[in-house]
């Protein structure tokens, strides 16, 4: 459910995506219009540094978090998307 505060036109809740690394995948899906400044990425609970550990890229209509180095097998990846 998406909630709105004071009839603003954007969601006010953080959307959380969870993934598991496989040792080779670098890209992980995000919602459209996300930027590196609108996501918080953790790897095994450790916050990653934007632009050096990961970036957000737009390839057409697809937005992804792109890691500089592929998370290893069974790494826990969490992407928190801030309201746009």
C-alpha cells in the first residue's frame, strides 16, 4: 500500500527490495526514476558507498543498481528506495 501525506503527489514510504548475490550478477532492479541519491544499498547489512561501491543506471525504461564488484554467492543485498 502506498500512503500519501497531506495530499502530496508522491509516496511517502520507503520501498525495500531484497536480493541474494550469485558471484556474477552486477545489476539489481529498482523502480523507475531512482537515482544514486535516492537509494540506500546494504551488502550483508553494511551500507555501501554511492558512486564508488554502486551506481544507479537507466537503460531505456529499466533502472538498476549497478555494483562495482559483483556480490559473492549468498551475499544479502538490500536496496531501500526513498520516496521520489
